[in-house]
C-alpha cells in the first residue's frame, strides 16, 4: 500500500516559523492577557535621512520599539519609510498581524514582535539606498493612508528627529523662532499636511541632536502647533519613548 504524502497546512507553516522566532525570544514579556485579543492599529516610521545617523535609528528599533509594541497592545503594524521620497518610496513592508489566532499568544506575540523589528530594520536598510533628505510630512501622509484596521487610537512609533529638510520646508533654514513664524509655515504647508484623527505619535528624538538647542525647541513647538490644527486632525504627541 502506497503511503500518502504529508500535507502541511498554512497554519502549520506559520506555527513552525513562530516557534523558531519564539525560541530566540523566549524571555519576552506580554502585559496583556493571552485571552485578550490585541486589536489596536499601530505603525512604525523609520528615518533613513542623513540626520538619522546622528541619533542612531537602528538603536531605537532594537531598544524602545519592542517595548512600544508590547506596552501599546499593538494588534497590527504598518511600516513607513522616511527619506526624500517617503510616501513615494519604493521601499515597502506588508502590514503585519502581531496577534495571530492560529497559535498560542504566549509564543506567537513575542515571535511576531521579533519579526516586526526585523522587518523595520529591513525597511530602514532599503530606504537608506534612496535619496536621503527628510520629508516628514510625506511619511505622515503615508501613515494616514495605510492605517490598519482595528479598534482604539492609532499608535505610531516615529523613529525620527522629525526635522523636515526638502524643497518645500527646510527647518534648519526657515524662520520658526516665533509663533507668528510657525503659523506662517503651517499655512504654507497646509496642502502637504495629512489628517491624523484618533492618532498618537511617539517620536524618539524630536528636535534633538541639533547644535542650536533653541532651534530644537522651535522644531518641537512647530509640530505641537501644527498638530493642534483641524487640518492635522489633532493627533497627540507622546514622548514616552524619547
């Protein structure tokens, strides 16, 4: 009698991959009960611009990014590059399900977070091969455009100093030292500004690593004031992972 060939299902393939990843991260923790499905939509923005070398973007992905995924209860994760092209970049990663139902959450969640870090680093490596100016608004437009399905606020880990440097807005040269200066710039870039309703942005290095400390504060003030507008949708800035 001829033996039947073994049939491997998609779920079994996923389980095998997750087991391998889990063995490498077995010490990972989860602040959410395994019986609670994770449904929050999340995203990560990776800064591949020239200034990202100053604050070591890779270190943020290895350090605070896994903490963000764990503590924020991310169920799905979108990936966004930040460089000269940003929302027009050819570098992409598919949205990732961080809480697959085919496997035990105790093993599945840490494994998928490890995979998320790997994919974010791969996206960063790809984006660094493209022109390296900094279109922050373009990256935020991409964040808005690919928001994953889910419930709760849209939580976004922004691995960036958020210093926009392109033809429309060079924050190192443009006057942003007074509320009036910043208000004029906000008006000038209104057509580039996305609407980010029910969104929380967690920047890692907002306005840092600038020799002029006052300019760094002005950069922070600009984004705070821009995000307070109706056009921007009133997203919240949270410095937990800064």
